[in-house]
């Protein structure tokens, strides 16, 4: 009888084998993610087939893999490569026991849990597998589950910034994400997750290769917490975008970051702003960039990069052939950094956007940078705002763009820089035959009151401003949208909207138009879609009801939002469109609707306009001798 049973396993022996194997796994389990020890395995059926299937699932999980060859990089030393994860590694991870948590799922209900108060909507009666894992984890760790997270687990994005969920809340979320194949973006910005939270997040990637974007900025991770994240990403290489900004990394902690740049092929976007890499850290990151051939954008703003660190980053740009965007704002590149950047711009043909905002770049530094710009035809966006380049420096770089017909620059940011009238004249000439956006500060001798009027108008609700502007000019915003939507996509990007508003002569500067558009783009996706416009129209109608109610009650219409915006807009437009007959007709009609004396208002606007013109002329006369002496 014993010989007959050699090739067969009884129900009891299979059960014992399953139990002994899980015991071995638990002894090999790392204490890194001890939530699995906290959750007891329920009793299982005695059916042999079920036991064998569960045993095999625990030993070999189904996983979607990436098939791609790493491009060979010619370098001074052999580049380390990410190792292929062996199947045996799966048996050693604590995450192999996630099947234990699914037993008895059908008996779990959302009604058993006390949720936070961030959403009072009724939860779905049927919960998914990952939602159940999240609820069980919260129950074991005695934390209130977040109704927002619970619903987001069935979408492609879990975004929970500024909620201070801590390491315990992170643990519950990580537990749910282990077996989740829907979520691709995890945003835990400013949640105080700490080193332990980073440890739990890192453990997710032993089983989950579906998350592509991970935002962990402002979480006090330090070098130790970042090390957990880096090790996991280096090993599994599945993340496309990673944000580790503001995590207290110091100068020599850049060594922790090095493998992210050197040893990954799928990481395209890396954000490291608001740390303190300084000189030596800049040199380490620069050395890593020499061996990277896949990264597309890098944010090193607010990192105290200066002297040797700044020069090293610039020299790395000279060799790197894949970076398209680099943010170096709020550092100290100064003269040496600009010289090195000039050499880099001569050779680099892939960089499209360079941000040097607030880098102590004066007119002399700008001259060095311009040498490289003269030989570059591919850079599209250059940001030099908040640098002391002087009005002469602003004229100098604009003259370069005017002379260099093959320049690729389509956006120049000189935020805060005072410019001369000659600068504005040259800019208008350039824009007459070339599509270029230039942001600059105030114009010497320009009407300061007009700028105040613009600012006051932009501070208002953008919906009301644009709707009322359409009324003043005799068109509907919906009609303008339809005309501009040439491809029938039911959406417009910011450039299309800006172009359309320029066509209808909106009396605002490019900077003010951008502010309006950004406020109008509610979801921040870079486009205004038809749905957002419909919502805007409904909002305007609601405001109009308040306007009419105030009119019926004989209250001051200027105290309503519609009335306030109308007056601000009408007065600003009177200065720019005084000779436009359609504007006059519509303006007269709206003023009469508000019960204001049309003749008095027009006379007041004309008087204001004449006073402004006289003031400008007198100021110009006073400044003439000074300019001649200069």
C-alpha cells in the first residue's frame, strides 16, 4: 500500500506541505513589511484542488513584463545595469502572501468601517480586491480609511497631497497597491511618511510594476528613506517619473541619487528641487548624467548649485544627448556657470528648455551666454527672469533673436526685468513675422495706472472677465471657441486660446492673458475643453442672476461681481479701443443697463485718458536730458 501511494499526495499531506512551505517562507521573510504578519490566514477548505492552486499562486505570481533592450553607451567605465529579477526572489519576499488576504473577501462590507469626513457620498456596495486589502490594512492598524483613497484605487491615479497620512496610513495604502494593476500614478506629496513610509512604498515594487509615476516630495525621507526608493526603482526599473523634491538631501547624499540616473532605462523625468546638493553634490549628479542616455527632464532648482557644482552640471549638458528640459532656477551659476553653459549650448542639439531664473546672471554673464546661443538652433524656451541683466541686457538678447533668423527660441522669459520702449518696439517688429512669446517687466515711461487696471481685472473671476469682454465686443465666447476648434477635438490648448483672444483684441498683456487662461484651466491639463466652457457659462448665468436681483432691489450694481468686472473692463478698454465703434455701441448699452449716465461715464473716461497721455508726455520730456547725458 505504501508503494502505491508514492506518486500520490493525500489531502492531509498536501495540507501539511502547504503549511510547512508557508512556515519556511515566514522564517525567510524580511521584517521590512510586517503588515503581512499582522493579518492571520483564515481557515481554508479541505478540497485538494483548491489547496494546490493556492500553493502554486503563492509560488508563482502572474506579472506583466517589459521587453526592451538597453542601448549601449560608450563611456569611460563600464556602466552598471539593472539585474533581472529571478523567480526565486519572489519566494523570499513577504509580498508572496497576498493571497492569504483574499480569503473571505465576500464577507467584507464598507459599512463595517468608520471613514474620514472628506467625502460623504455613498460608497459602492461591491468592493474590489484592492479596496478590500486597503480596508483590512486600515482595520489591523487601527486607522480610519480614506474614502477618497478607497475610490481612487479603482482608477489610474491615487493623488493624496498635503493630508499627513503618516507612515501608518502609507502602510495601509501600500498594502492595497501591492496587487493593484489599475493605479499608474501615486502622489503622496507632503504627507509626513518618513523613512518607514518610504520603506513600505519601496516594498510595493517587488510585486507591482504598473505604477509609473511616483511623487514623494516634502516627506522628510532623508538619505535613508530615499535609499529604499532608489534601491527598489533600480532593481525593477518600472518608474517613468519620480519626484523626490524637498526631502532634506545634503551635499554628499547625491551618491544615493547616482544609481537613479546611471542604472535605469525607464526613468524619464526626475525632480530633485529644494534639496542642498551644493558643489560636490552637483559634481556627483553631473558625473551620473554623463552615463545616462534615456532621461528627458531634470529639475535641480533651489539646490545651492554654484562654482564647481554649477560648472560640472553645465559640462554634463555638453555631453548628454537625451535631456530635453532642465530646471536650474534659483541656484548660483553666475559667471563660471554661464561660460560653461555657453560651451554646452554650442554642442548640444537636444535640449529644448533651459531655466536659469534667479541665478545671479548680470549683463556680463549674459554676454558669455549669448556666445553659445548664437551657435544654437534647437533651444526653444529660455528663462532668465529675476536676474540683474539690466534693460541694456534685455535689449541685447532680443537683438540676438531679431538678427538670428534660424534661432529656435519661441519663448523668452525676462520676468521682473525693466525694459525700454525700444525693447517693446523691437518685440512688436519681431512678432509681426515670427511666433514668439516674450515675458518682461514694466516698461520705462509706460502708464503705471494701466498696469494697475490690468492687475485689478486679472484678479477677478476669469469666467466673468471673458464673458463680459465678449459682450463688450459683440461676440459669444462659445462661438469663438467653435471657430478656434478647427480639428473638432472639443478642446483648445493655451496657445490656441491666447491666439484667439489676441484676434478679438482683448486689452491685456501676454502675462495677464496667461494668468486668465491658467485660472480657467480648472483641471490643470493644459487645455480648456468644451465641458469646462459649459461649466463657465453656467457660472456666468448664476452670477447674472445676482446682478438682476440687485437691479430689481435697486441696490448698487457696482457691488455685484458682474457690475464690478464690467466697469473695470470697460474703463480699461476705453483707453485702448476708444475709436472702435462696436465697443462704443456695446459699452453704451451695458452702461445704460447698469443705470449709469452714459455721457458722464464717457466724459470721465476721456478725461482720464487725456490726463494719462499728458502725464506720459510730461514725464518723457523730463527724462530727455537725462537720456542725452547718458
